[in-house]
């Protein structure tokens, strides 16, 4: 008998259409996951494009799902977005 859980240092979701700093958003992922709380991590989309620097405020594991809330600290743009996107694509 066992319990499967993934430790994630990035949140990969379909991001909200409108991104605002110091705004909280909810997320849901399949599977059980653990995220660092109150620590900056990257938000990337399904194609691994870097979207923003965030911090996970809270998360809860339920049967086969993880629900949580994050806050956007900074929206990536320009060279920073390009460099971080390249990093996440290369490290698949």
C-alpha cells in the first residue's frame, strides 16, 4: 500500500486571461502535489512558456486532486520571459 505525491517547484496550468500582481488566483491539478508555501516559484503554461513569478499561498490534497491558491508577484515580459521560457522548455 502506498501514496503517490509529486514535489513541484513550478506551477504549470492554463493561466488566467488577465494577470495582476498582488492578486490571488485559485488552481486545481490532477494528482497529489506538494508546493513550497510563501516562496517564489514560476508559473508556466501548458506549452512551458514562463508567465509569472508567484507564491503559493495554500494547497490541499484531496482524492486524486490538488486544490490551491497563488498570488502573482511579477508578470514576466521581454527578455526575462524569453530566457525563462527557454529554460523550462529545455528542462522538460
